[in-house]
C-alpha cells in the first residue's frame, strides 16, 4: 500500500513530465539524456501507415522486405547492443526455430538471416564470409546476399569494422550494383550516414531522434529485419500500442507494468534481492531474455545501483542453475515467463514395447504437460523454501504476445528508473572500455 502512490507518481512522470519535456526540448540538466520518444512510437508508426500505406515508413519497410525477398537468398544483419538484440529476439520468438534451414518455399521465399558486427570474433566473421562465398555460386536470388547495417551513432567500432569487411566481399560479388544490396538504418548524421551517401544508397531508414538503442526494437531497427523474415509487424505494433493503453489506465494491482516493477522493487529494497532471474519456459524466448538483460543492465545499472539481470531457459537450466536458485544465497527473484499454448500439436512421450526406460506409465503425457508440471513443481519447490517467484503468462509465443511483452518491459524499466531516481536513458559507463580500446589500438 505504501508503494502504490509512488508507483502512480512514477507513471505520471513517464506519461506527463518526460513526454512534455522531451517534446518541448526543455529538459532539466539532471534528466539528460531523455529518450522518451519510444513510448508512443508504435501508435505513431501505425497511424502514419494507415494514412499512407505506400510512402509511410512502415509501407517502405514492407517494400524493402519484398524487394530483398525477390533479390537475395541471405541477409547479413550487422549491429550490436540495441542495434542487434531486438532483431535476434524477434527472429527467435516469431520465426520457425529452424527458419534458416527451411527450404526457400517454406520460408515464403524469404532470405535466410545471419547476424554479425555484434562482436570482433575473428573466427565467426571469417566463417560467415567464407560461407557466403561458398554458397554464392551462380546468379539470381539463390546465390545472392545483402547487408542490413544498423548503427544509430554510425561510429560503433564492432559494426563499422564488420560493415567494411562485408561490404568489400559484397562488392566483389555485385560490383556496381552494390547500393541496391545494402540497407542502412542509422541516425540523421554520422559516419554511416555519410558513407551511405558516398556509396549512393537510396533505400535507407532513420533511427529516430529520442529513441535510445535498447528502446528501438519497435522502430526500423527491429521492424526492418522483422519484415524481411516475414514477421507480422503490424500485429507486433498493435500489441505494443495495446500495452501502452493498459499501462496508462489500469490501476496498481491490475497493471502488469506497475505490478512487475512494484514486486521487484520491494524485494530489492526490503530484502536485498538484487538478482533478477528472467526464467523463460520456452527455447523461443531465450533471446527475448537476453534483450531484456541489456535493457535492464544498461538502463538501471548506474550510480552503484541496479539489479543484476540473468536469463535462464527452462526446463534446460533446471539442470544447471536451479540448484543455486533453490538453495543458494537469498538474493534472487525468479520472474517466470510462461507459455500457455504452443504452435505445434502436442507431442506425446509414446508407448514402447519393452519399456526398458520405464516411461510407459507416462506414455500418454505430452511435452506441454511435462512442461506444465515442471513449471508448477519448480514454483512449489521455491515457495516451500520461501524463494520469491512471479509469473508472466503469454497466451502463445507470437507477434501479439511478444509485442506486448517488449513494450511492457521497456515501460517497466523507465518507471523503475523514475521510482529510484536513476535516469534510465544513456549508458555513460559503456564509454569506459571504448576510450581504452581505441587508445590501445592506436598505440600498438
Ligand atoms: O542501448 C544502446 O544505446 C546501446 O546498446 C547501443 O544500441 C549500442 O551501443 C550500439 O550503438 P549504435 O547503434 O550507435 O551502433
């Protein structure tokens, strides 16, 4: 009860002060940067699309996706951090688990997707370049590939270096047609914008002002790769907009954003529960968890504060981390993300004639039933030992559910920031390593 007015007040700051200050440009010193534009971005993109299906940003994104579908067999998406995690989370949650391995017609003729520029790992970069070369014999879409390069600043070394390398390889293959095979997503100005001008690329997208990297999944940063993979981007945006409506109007106690913040915040301040385990009960959600790891860590890990995010995938990690979660230090909350229905028909364990593995008594049980027992059993075991858990139930893993989940978690992160007086935007700490890395590279 004590927390309720504070949560309401934090919501008001996000909905009123932040939005007004951002819109007017009159941002108090201690609130800078204030990247509040992510909040109503889904509504803005959808409205624009409804009024001009051809030339709106979303209309153009869909056209680019269709163009690449007809042109190439593979797209290499270059980006790191907020310019990478969202696209990967969308792919793993909304596409077939073996999307890249499916025959072309099963992918709706859409290109396979590969991610790079998210590290400086020599062997992975070389191997992808070799694979592209190996697999790119012949003309036409079957042998072709394209680049989507995403960097808001345009100056991030990992992505910039990869772009230079992959661009050189692509030029070898397509020669003067290079500009048709590259789609940049970047800020208005910056090195990548200038480079795109110099190459003569016309099909390009903006990372909007006031949208920070880790809050950009529902801008062109996430939507363009998603559209290329055939994800239903309209449903994704509608779901995020529905979460905004819910966040604005539902009272504490019935508001999934405020309740999630409230429970996690109380555990942190009253019981020093500093590790937030996002326990996802589907393999398709692992990258959603990793996307959230970045969101929470970069947004609230400041001023010597901020909970430690940790993604676990169950039931897999019941066989690795669960011992510690059950009996280790009492510094964790398990935030379960539970899937209520699966895309595929339920697979039963099945009868075996000789029953050597003695599973026949469970023969009629299906994998969803086993999963459900694992979830309930794990929660009961944690409850018995007074280990806190929360449940977020997704009706299914699809665009409608993850669109809501992404927006919910972004909203929760900024509300918590306002609640504990930490600016959720900006990531000044990330500059530390860059300063030394660049110095060392130039000295060597
Ligand atoms: O959340 C953020 O702002 C960061 O994680 C960035 O997305 C990341 O550093 C990549 O930056 P850029 O898009 O400028 O290459």
